[in-house]
C-alpha cells in the first residue's frame, strides 16, 4: 500500500458516479447528509443499510437504483460515509464541515480500485478495526 499527501485544493474529480455511500443512517439523517453533500458539490447520496452488506461496492455504484429502497427506520450502530469520484477538495470540505450537522462522526472511507471489489460489510468491518487500532 502506498500513501500520498492529499492536495486539499485539488478540484480534479475522478471519473465515475459522483456520490457518497451513506451506511447506517436513518432517513432523517440521510436527508441532512444529502443536503450537506449537495452543498459541497457531491451530486448524489446513496442510503444503504445492513441489507447491502453482501453487495460489492462496484455493484452498488453500477446499480442506478441503489439506495432507492426504504432504508431501515432506525440508525445502525455503525455508520460510514464512503466517497466515490469526488475531488480531494470536496472530500476535505465535507469532512471538515461534517460537525455542523450535529451528528456523531461516522467512519469515512474512499472507494479505491482495490476496495471497489470488496463487499460493503467487509469494508465497514475493516474500517471499524482500523478505528479500534487508533
């Protein structure tokens, strides 16, 4: 694995579906997240819950109906926001301003070429393990 310093001014947006995958949020929280994302310039928020755990991220991103079902009415214990095809500047601004929403900080991740093949539940589990190690 390689790491590189983020350029928080970089507005270059990678190819693909410009969106966030919002996992474990209630419908009301999802509405707040979506409004926040649009204000940053992220066009779409895909609300997901435990029923999506077995789906690969790439499957979710390629499904135009992903997240259109009714999400679980109760928020999940574990919440995550996974970014796809957003610029580094959008990512940084979204995270920096997240506290303004008045919600507990979720796990944050970015879809990468490697993680695109992971199942959503695997990614969430890995993020939880990383958080425990910090």
